[in-house]
């Protein structure tokens, strides 16, 4: 009739199994029977893990290559603006004095610092010998009527400008923003009343 199945512990029970591919009958342990019938998922998990690792590595490498590190900080400096005068030998003109009262140095190069006067960008005229402003130093903002531009300097080169004019008249308020170019952060937002 049928084959006798030996009794014992559940993992020792034997059952007949027919291999669907070959049609061959063989005997296997019941404890291992479910393994034969289930498809394995480990190759799918392996592929998912490999893709995840590749994506993470690509993101880390891109961060280093494209410099997506922490944002740069603007120099932290305390600046104070006031009205002043400059005597070019033949004429006294009103200028804005910006005194560095403490903190980080400010580099007076257009690649490092941008100065905006009443919404217009000022040209920086500092030469290599005095291109940084440290605590105790003063920079000046003045206006050239010839080209209608504002300039920033440490006073030395102002005599090279042909037509210095008053930057403001009595009662005028001049707004000045000092911006760090690398971080695009504001170093100071100043206003001066004449």
C-alpha cells in the first residue's frame, strides 16, 4: 500500500517528496521541507544593499569633489560709520568714514568684499600695501562726479580721482552695506546721516 513513515521527534519525521523537475521521489526531513519549497530572497536583498552602498558612496564623493561642505562664515567685525571730510588740496568733500572697531580683518579686494552704497556697488581702490582693514583702521567711501561711481579706499589713492564730490548733503542719509563675497553674508549694514 503506502510506505511506512517512521515516528519520532518532528524534525526526524520523514516524508516523501517528488522533485517537480525530474519526477524523482526522495525522502527528506520535515524540518527542512519548507526550505525546499520557498524561493530564496537573499539575492534580492544583496542587490538592494549594493545599490544603497553605491548611492551613499557617490554622495560622499560628490560632496568632496564639488565642495559641498559646511558654508563659509563671513568675517565677524564691528564697524562704525560716520560722516567726515577729505581735503584733496583744492576742495573739501564730504565722505563716509568706516572705522573697524574690532573682530576679524576685512580684505579690501573685490574678490573678497563688496561695498554697496545706496544700492550701487562701489569700486574698491586699495593697493596691495593696504588691502586689509584691521581693528583701529579706517576705510573711506567717496563719490566721483566724473563717472558717477562710489569708491572705497584707505585715503591714499583718493587723490587719483579727478572729480571728488560730496557723498551727501546736510540732512541726507547714506546707506552702506559691507558684504563678504565668498559666503554672500552681510558683514555690516550701516547708515550715515549728514
